[in-house]
C-alpha cells in the first residue's frame, strides 16, 4: 500500500452555515477500498464490506440543517477503524517488528477487531500476511490520524463559538442475537458508563428512542469506544454519547436503504441534534464563550 495508492480525501467535514455546538462523528460508513488493500486481502471485498455500518451516514443528513457539523470517514472500516486506538491490536495479528508495541489483549482484539480488523467470523483471517509496520503506519497517517484531527478541530471551534461541544458518535449494528445482552433492543446509547457524557445528554438520547417506540439499552453491549475515550471530556464541557442503531430500522433485508424508514429516522435524529445543541436544559442558555 503506497502513499500514492489512496487518492481520495480520507475525511469529509460538512459544516452548517451557522454551526451549532454539535459534532456528529461517523467513523464506519466509509465505502472506499483502495486496490492495494484488496490485493492484500485473502477474502473478497464483499466480506470486508461486512465491517461497514452500512449507509449509517444517511441517518445524519438532515442534522446539518439544524446546525450540526458532520465528520465522516470515507475509507472503509476494513482499511482502518477510527474507533480504535492506534495500538489497539492483538500482538499475534501483526508482524514481528510491531509485536512489542501492541498493548491490547481484550475480547475485541482477540477477535481481530483492532485498529486494523484482521478476522471475521466464518471468513477467518482477512489478510494474506500479518500487518507490518509500513502498512500500519500508512493506514494511520492517511486515514486514522486525519479523522481524529478533524474531530479535534471541530470541537475546538465549538468550544470557541459556544463554550461547549456535544459529540454524537453515530453507528449501526446488526440485530442483537437471542443469546446476547440487549436482545430485542433497537437502539443502544453509550456514554462510557457515565464517563463521557452528562445525564441531560444520555437522557435525551434514550427519550428519542422511546418516542420512536423503540426498546432502548444503555451501555450494554455497546458503551462507546476510542472516539468517546479520546475526545469527550465533560470537565472541559465536551459531552459525548454513542448511538448504535439496529440496521433493520433503515435497511432492507438486502442491505439497501429503505427510503420511507430513513425519512423518519433522519427526522428524529435531526430533532435530537437540535435539542442537545442547547446543552443542559437546567442551565439555558449554556453558552459560556468569551465575549
């Protein structure tokens, strides 16, 4: 994978004409697969596509009209997962020259779900050889790091303009199976068990789902990942929440967008973005920016 192989901008940032303090992060909806990545894979692209939060970017389309800034990773999650830390891989999934650096030994990493995904269910190992330093560094420099710089920049802007920022990390999930915690729930709200957000933000997200008639879960099985861990900081007035939508809410059984369902979901999400842009309802107006 040479530096010249990735010819598209890795991130799109869509700002409203008058931006609110809301930043929507969409790390897993990217659909670009560089040819060099496909050449390195031992599985077809259709297998790699299973990592996508397929078409989840469509959920946020109307939120920009409510002032939200939308930050979207354009490259597929199989290229680099922007919701994982740079060293978040199992040492057994990388070449010898990287093994001493990788520090992740959790369930996700052992399952091959690190910053570079390496395994998927019955498909098994994804790449022809372990990820070496050159490939890892290129993926980080060209995709992962620009994404987080973009979020940092938009949060800084929100703090300057409004005195606070609201980060919504948007994802989608397959329906939760019967043997897992959260079975039957169509929206999982995550706030790192209270560490990333505030009661007013988490509560508004739960109420949004309930107003849609959905069964809503909190933190289990998805509490949030690296994006919230890195960027949310309530003590600095940066409040973050992760939303995991069941894909059956907006996709057909064939994985295509269901237009009528999307229209409803877009409306709920844009209303939610408008609501939380006002901050803590106990302290309206919340703007504490310097004059």
